C-alpha cells in the first residue's frame, strides 16, 4: 500500500452578509415581519431606514409615494405575507448553432 500525502486544511472564513442599504432594509423587513403581519397582512409596505414609510394594496403606488417623499434611493417595497414568494418561470429562446464545417 502506498503512503498518502497529508495536505493541510485551508483556512475557511465565513462570508459576512452584505451591508448595503438594500440588504439592511430586507433584514429590517424580516425582523419586523411578525408585527407587520398583525397590522398589514396582504398589503405592500415600503421600508426605508429600517422603518415602514408607506403601505397599501398597490405595490406600484406604494413605491411611487415613497420615492416622491424620499427621492430615488433604495427602498424595499414588499408584500406582507407568511407565504413563500411565488416562483416565476420565464422561458427563453434556445439558440441552436450549426456546427462549423
């Protein structure tokens, strides 16, 4: 039987979650979700700077109002629900190329 080489394990570092504004707003939304479900179930909310700054039944209207008030900055507009997000499949054209002669 041949001897096996022992290789030192590489250092593993865990990735830290992104800290951009979009990610902070999403984390704030998820932290507030139980409270939001009690108040705004099946409504859309706009989250800016970790606070709810708008709500309503129409996603576009909620977003427009938030942008009018705070300017064009990242603002999370999301449906308050305890259901997982709907999966959407968008088919695309498949291009078949002729082999080169």
